[in-house]
C-alpha cells in the first residue's frame, strides 16, 4: 500500500488507537468510563457509517455467527418487551448497547490501529486499578472494596484486565522490557482482584491457567513461559498468605455450604446463593419455555418465602447469582440460548483465529503470530465471563455487560486486522523468494 492511500486513514487510525487505549484505562477508575467509551466508539462510527460497514463486509463469513448471537439477544429482548409490557423499555438498554458495541470492531478494521494501543491501555488500567482499590481496603478499612462498582464486578473486571495484559506479553516475547511491563500489568490486575475478596474469579484463574498451558508449546520464548508460570505461581502462593484473605475466604465458603446442607443459617454469601438456586429450579420447572419477567420472578420468589419454602434471607438480593439460571428463569430456553450464544460464538471465533495463527506459524516462513495475542485474550475474556456467571449474574450490570461487548469486539477487530497483515506478509515473503529464485536462475 503506498503512502498516498495511507494518508486519509492516518488521522482516523490515531483517533481509534487513542480510544482503544482510553477504554481500559478509565473502565475501573472512573464512574462512567465504560459508558463514555462505548458512546465515543458509536459516535465515531456514525461519522463514517458506509466506510465502517464496507470495512467489515469482506469478513462477514467469519463474524456472522457472533453478530447473529448479539442480534438474537436483542431480538429476544424486543419480543419480551412486546409480550410483557410490564418489562418496560429499560429491558432493551443492555442488549441494544451490546449490539452497538460492534461499531468498535468495524472502526478497528477500517482504521487498522496497532494492537499496542489496546495492550498499553489494559496495562495502564490494571496498574491504575490496584492503588485505587488498595486505598479503599487499607486506608479506608473497607473489607470488600470496589471503587465505583460493587466489589464483585470490580474484582472480575480487574482480573480480565490482568489476564488480557498477560496475553499481550505474547506480542512482546522478544522484548524483555515490554514483556516485563505487561507482566506488571497482569500482576496488578490479579492483585486488585484479590483485594476485593472476589471468590468467583478463582475458577476463571484455573481455566486461564489451563488455556495458557494448552498453547504453551507455541510460545517459543523461554522468558514468556517463565512469566506465565511465575504469575500463576504467585497467585497460588498468595493463597497461603493470611494477609490476602484468600485462604480464609475459601474455608468460609466450604463452611457456608456445609451449614446450608445441614439446614443451618442461610444468611451467608454462599448460603443465600444456594437458597436462590433452589427457588430458581422450582420456577424454571414450572415455566421452562419462556420463563418469567424479572418483576414477576421476584414476586414469585417472595411468594415462596411467605409460604415457607425459601428462607427470607434471599429477599434482599436482586438476581439469582448465576447467569445460566437467570437466563433460564427470565427467558426460558430462548434466554439460555441467547446467553450461550454471546459466549459461545465469540469463543469459537477466537479459537479458530488462534488455530489459523498457529498453522501459519508452523508453515509460513517469515510470518510470526500476529493474531495469537488478541485471539488468546479474546478466549480469556469469554472464559472469565463464563466463570464469573457461575456464582454471579455478571451481565446484570450494564458496565459489566458493556465491558464484555467492547473488549470482545475490539479483540475481534484486531484479529481480523492481524489476519490481513499476516496474509500480506506471506505474500511479500513469497514474492521475495520468487525474485531470489529468478536471480539465481
């Protein structure tokens, strides 16, 4: 591509790169950073709608199922609002905003900014989040700090930033200084998560470790493998340090389960969840196909409490503390399919990108792993949200929902851009070899 053709794209490239950096930076340290970033991406896309659409059109075959999943979620919300007027227009808020999040993917493919813009934003955001929540925990004496979010959501998103920073280290495996900085960002995100006392993230850490180990043989860098191993070893060691509270929280969770099973006190973090799940199972069995709207769901839960079927301790909770159960209870089988879709479709997309990048690494000379890091990061984000949803309704929060949509679509855009650059590099390498061969002849 010549310099003339690059000139119109350069200002947009800088602007999109700035937005990519800004989004993770302000996600946890400002009260409305996630919403502001989503609006900024959308407004930018509305300035160049035809170019943005034309940019992603060639990749329709690869992204169609992901877009279909988000469209299905939105269509289901529209149908629910029509059939259940009591749900109100606010039921469309999250599904519509998540769907509009695809604008950032289109902009990334159009402008082709470097992935470094997102990586350094993630690292900066994770590092900024740590002192922010540490001050609340240590100086203010808040046992479960969460900044401008609740403690669980803050901890979950901090873990996401930490793991994405760890994936970013793949791009800097040949640069010790940059790899160390991404490692620092990863540790900051993991430490911020621990300070919130969020136990649901531990499952995500275990799944992330398995994912990293699965692809470790492709990371042809001893320093990078040591960084990955050291990060997870440090988290494992932190479990045995009393000051972190991890061991205490784990033992407390086991005791809560045993107490609930024995018919004792329900008013514990785990006990209330188990009691809610018991009530959810009853309601799902009664309305498995379409479920109940959230207002009717709460009314039915209250009725069961009044009838003595459930403990009153659960009445203060807004949701069922499990994404799958919440989707089933409020949307029936269709709601569950929508939840599976927005997790499963992106995961399959990133897994395929990761596989293709690995094949190119194995067979093409001069071609590295340009889509490995964003694809790995995307798989980690999806795995995290699946794990969070086991003990929490992470998609209940608008900020949690928008963080997921923006991060997934940004990483998808980076994968598509990397694929194009990889193809271009392979073509240039082939042309170079052909010229050398012709000269030799």
